[in-house]
């Protein structure tokens, strides 16, 4: 049996700017908190539409805000509200 193989190398360019990603995430979370301050019953869809992000993007940021102790969801998805903790 032969040990024939092909090796392919791709040059890695670090175009991924972590600083920009962090700034964008911070801006999004600040916008979410500001919108919750104005309307504690705001929906994820309303947040997405207002901020211009996808539902998945909103979910990601809401999860981060919950994990960091900034917000809490009180009640069910329908009829519940957001509580600001900090």
C-alpha cells in the first residue's frame, strides 16, 4: 500500500478584528438595555426590528446580559416582562 497524500496549505490572514466585534456587541447590548428601560414588555422581535439585528443576534445579546446579571425575564414569553437588575 502506498503512502500517497496531498497536502494543501492556505495562508491565514487575520482579518477578524476582535476590537470591532466587542464594540459592536457593547453597542447592541446598550441599545437593548435602553429599549427595555423605555418598554419593559418589549419583545425579542421588536428589539430585532428596532436595532436592525436578527432574532439570533438579539438572543445572543440577551443571554449575555442575563449571564452578567444585568437583566432578568419575569413571567412567560407572552405576558412577561424584562427586569433591569443593574
